């Protein structure tokens, strides 16, 4: 029997590995990461779609108060951070922005980029921007 599950937690850890400081602890649960800000607030980072089920094109960051609920949220779209001319794949014919497509983008069960692979420096920059946004609510 084939296992059709996709490991998004490993993809997310890899995405944020160069952006996370030693003091940043993000616990990953599939497509969702939780970072505790203090006793009452946490940040939720979710690999998110923009309309097509299973096609992940962004991270949705939500700041949550444990008693009052959602404080704010912001979607960080891959297309806004990754440039086409700086990608590291060899498919110059593919003009679509980076994404992860759940049913075809996995390598040994771990989610991966679909054709358009962003440059590691741009991934790090986006990761740092997301963490900077979260830090605004500490």
C-alpha cells in the first residue's frame, strides 16, 4: 500500500533554518508552526494556499491572544519575495511563481518546490521578514 502523506514539517523547518535565531523556537505540526511569544500570545505560521486546494503559495502568519483570540494576520506570498531571475532551477521555460503542490511535490515524502526553486538567500530574507513581523507583537 502506498503512503500518500506529505511531510510539510520538514519542508518548513528547512525553509526557516537560516532565518531562525537560537532564541526563536518554532514547533512544526505538518503545515503549521507555533511560536510562543509570551504566556498569553503566540504566533501561528501556516503554509497557505491562495485559492487552489493543495497548491501552497504563501505563509499566513496569525498572532493569537489565548483569551481574546486573533489579534492580526498577514499573508506573505512567495511571489512577492522571490525573483524569477535569481532562481536556482534549470527550467527557464517555467514562468510561474514558486509553489508547493501537495500531490506532486514530494521527495521521499517530504514536500518540495514545484519546478521554480527560489534562491536560498531569498528564502532566508523572506524567513527573516516573517520573524521580524512576529517580533512586532512580542
